[in-house]
C-alpha cells in the first residue's frame, strides 16, 4: 500500500479583481496553480517533483500536507483519507508528515534557541515529557550532524548549512514517515549542498523516510529521487523512474528541460552554441489556460490535435507515464521513435 | 597574442573597520582577451563579486580600500577619476547583475531607458536612437520589439527583463561584458536562452566576457578559461577542458566531486566544514583545514600560484610542477 496517494488534486486561486471589473461584472478568473494532479509515494520512496517556477510544485507540496486547502481532489495517507479532516483531527497526520523549507534563514524563529526550535514540536504533539526533551533534542542534533552545544545557539549564530540541519532536526522531532522537502538545498553553496543532500539520503536509509522532494534543480532531483514527476503549468506531464526520465525522456518538455541543463562537459562543445536544441518561448500565464495541451505553445512537435484536446497522463511503457499525444496507442510509439530520431539528428547536426 | 581587453594585476580589496583590516580579495591577477569568456567561480565568500565590483570601480572607499592594477585596453581604471570611469562604464564596459527586475527603473518605459543610456555615450539624434533601441531589443530576441519599447519593466518576465539588461549593455557595442550571476534568478530553459545569447555576442562581436558564477555546469559550458577563487585568493586557473579533466588544486577537485553526477548513484563528495570568514583566515593555505590531502607544511607555508601544466596555474604545495 502506498504511504501517500493523491488523486486529482487541484488548487485554483481566484484572481483579485479591481473595483471596476467587479462593478462591470466581468467573469470570475482563476489561476490554476495545481490542476488535477495524481501520484503515489511508497514507504521509504523518494519522489522528485521537478519543474520551473510557477509550475505549481511548491503548491503541490503544501496541498499534500494540508497546509493549504485543495479546491478539489483526495489525499490518502497511510490508508486514511485526510482530505476532509478537521484541524483538531489533523494532529496525528501532522506527526507523520513534515516539511523542510527552502530558506533556512527565514524558516527558523530568530528569538528561539536551536534547542527550543527542535524541542517545540515534541511538546506540541506531546510525544515526550518535558524532562525528556533535552536528551531527545541532543540525540536529534547528533542525527543531523550538529553538536550538543548547538542547542544553546540562536539561528543567526549558525551557517546556512547548519540552519538547514536544524530545519531537518525539527521535522524529524515528531518521528514522521514522510517529509516534503521544498527546495531544501537550493539556498546552499555547492559544497554545503552536497553535505545536506548526503544527510537526506542517510536519513532516508536509516529511518525509512519517504520524501516528496520538490526542486527546480535537475541535478539534485536525479541524485535523490527513485522516481521523478515532471510538472508543467499545474499538471504532471511525465512520471517515471529517475534513470528513465534522464536517459530516455518521452515528453517534449522533459526532453527540452534536460537538454537545457548545463552539466559539466568536456569543454570542447557548448550546449549554448546550439540554440536549435533549446526551448523557445516562455511559460504562458496560468490564468486562462489555452485549450489542449499546456505545452503546445512551445512544443516543437505540435500537431492539430494538441491544440484541441488535452492529453491525459497515461502509461506509455510499464512504470513510465506521459501526457503527450505522440505516445497515444500503437501509432504513437512509432511517431515517438521518429521524434527522438529527429531530435537526436538536430542535436548532432547543428 | 594580442593585448588583452582586461588585465587585472595584484588586485587587493580590503575593508577597514575598528577591528582592523580585513582583506577580502588578495592579490588577484588575470586577463580576458578579445572574444574570450573567462569564468570566475567560487562559493559565497570567495571574493568573486568583490573582484568584479572592484574592476568596475563600484566599491565604496572608505570603508573599502582597493589597490593593484585594472587595465582596460591599456588604461588603468583604478587611477581614473569618476568622470572618466562613468564614460567607460556602460559604453565600453557593460555589466549585468543577478536580479534584472531590480536593475531597471520601474516607472520609465523600456525604450526610454535604453535611449537614455545611449544618449549619454553616443552623439546621435533622438529618433535614430529610438530606432537603435528597437534594433537592440530585436537582437537580444525580444518578440515584437517595436511595440515592446513602450512597455514598462513590470510587463516583462524575468528572462525578458534580463534580455533587456543585456540589450542595454550591448547597445553601445562594449568590448567587455561583466556578468555577475546573470541567470541565477532565471528558470533553466530561460537561463539557457540568455546564456546562448551571451555566447553568440562574444563570438559575433568579439566581446570579452567575465562571467562570475557559482555554477560549475554553466562555467563548463560557457567559458574558455576558468579561474577558481577560494577565501579571496585565486587557487587555480586553467583552460576549461583542463580544469574539469585534470584539476590540479584539491579544492577544484572537491568542488567538482560535489556535483550530483550523471549516474545519480552513491554519495556526493561533500567538503567538510565551510569557507573561513574574513576575520578568521587560516594560516598557510587557506583551504588546508578542509583539505583531505593537507600536510603539516600546508598549515604554515602559504602556497604561491605557480605553473603546474600547459596554461595551468595552481596554488598548492602538492600539485606537480610542470617540467
């Protein structure tokens, strides 16, 4: 049984209209930040959620934790439907699902010592007697690679990496089974980022944690994830095991995304000298989405059907789902083969 | 080889306070040639941004103190007065920064901002400048440029605003572009478009580029030559292929090992500890407390930059000498 199962999850934010538009009775408009997303995470599994800014990945992370209320959809955690639980009934769920934020500088209370920050969730959830808390805090600090004396420090006395370790210790304080890591290493320097990524992986292996790892950084996603979900304008366009996504991406958006990553090369050729391979155009506004495929406006393989109906996320191969008409039925597979050939050809020739 | 466009020699940036003098950039020397893209990499606190600011004369003195030599086409900018500098900055030397939104005037139309910069440096009639503004925006890939010159900055996305900044930078045909983390605020597909544009301009206009970045991937794809800085000093400098295939300094090697690799397997080679602060610089080699190869002399003797390969210099006692 999956630890977390999300079905058709959506969050639509109303666009605030000015007095004038309201008086004129213009239509109600909404931003479809998350627009019908479904996925599952097994115990101990890491699902990487990747996409560009504004694609809805952070909102998805918050929805999963019921930090914001979904407009539609269902969240099942450990066999229990938590979508409609009232605030008081949510407490047991909050113990099992925690979050680590991006910015270790603003997500810690500057007036609390590290010991208090990490100890507070234990008190709130009444999982340790007051007398036991300091010992538990020390044990947690040790788990995340901090020393006992750090308990007396304030956040401003710590480096970025140390602060992120405190954020992780705080999340671990209640003994969760799922952690949503929202751009948890994005604010850190390269060498420190590597330390924290290693810590995430160690903790997963030691404590059997599952992660929803939200990041815009494909290198990070590839390193931590077992499976990867690629998001574009509020919808998932591809979900597959990490190695498959990176070695044989099917969706044209995923292909373009991977082609855009500047990985360390041999210094002879540059991906930036082949503009033909790079994606043109920009993310359209999530208000008033066009009909059809969300990616159609930027897609190099667009055909008529793409601007008429929206492709659904369906398995193109076992364990590899993609929302693209190129892979529709048997004929799609052939077409897809051609597309890949074309892409490779373009990549090599220009 | 022809004279370099930019030649920096023994550049030192210090900050004077009641606690004493803190040296943030320590005897940095390098050159950038015509059409060449040179990367200045390091983690935060390495001194790379201060180096680029010192080149542009943007460091407030006091409390800052800048010494050494910054020769731009032969002229020493460090000795130049503010008026002479203002004539060079924006015309012969363009600069773009991390946050494009914050670098544009929010209450002035884009076209006006472009022509204003050009009017200062070019003696041309207003209507011709307006035409030029449209040309420049077209060149940096802004669709329907003739209409967009009438827009305000908030009507541009991050990627488009950065294109405007580049457009503004190149409008006077500069011979040097200093780009400090130009794409850090942008998404990866937009970043690729902006970087491709800089590559193209370097190639087509022979523009020299100093690219300041913390991202080794970007540097490896963009630059011809790379300078690695650590705690205010250059620790290694080499052509891009050499640097990534045969790094000579342990810090460079460790930094490359920190990158999530292609296979996505195993552990990352994290560097223990963190970059030292200005007030607590280690003696000897500044990297030795974090270095897994450190020997006793590394803690006492400061390694000098020396030749360790063809075109490759490094500051490490353990690096093999060339020949």
